[in-house]
C-alpha cells in the first residue's frame, strides 16, 4: 500500500509541475484505470498504444504511439495497464 500511495503522490507532483501522465495500453484495464484516476481528480493526458488502428481516442482521451512521448515530453509518468495472459 505504501508504494501505491507513493506512486499517486509522485503522479500528483509531476502533474503539478506541468508534466504529463500516460497510460500504456488503451485496453479495458487501461480505461478502467483511467476512470479510477479521474475519480481521484487526476487527469490522464493520453493513452499510449501500438494499435492506433483501433481508435485515435479512448474515452475522449487521445491515443498515441509510445515513441511520441520520448520526443515531446520531458517530465512524465507512465502507468502500464496491460494484461499478461501468460501468468497463471
């Protein structure tokens, strides 16, 4: 629980300093995480996904290729929201 609270504080610090918050993967898990962050008054700036053919927006939030943030953002936090079907 401490690590989770520390992560949320770090996200808030980055957002307050003008940084960006991204969720890696615009899947069902990523959308759910986005809604939970929104409930905590934390705005997600974009989803990062390699499958842009699925959607350019997800829940009114843009979806970008992951490479774009390394070119355009200096201060950011990425939350990885991917399902791993190999772990059982």
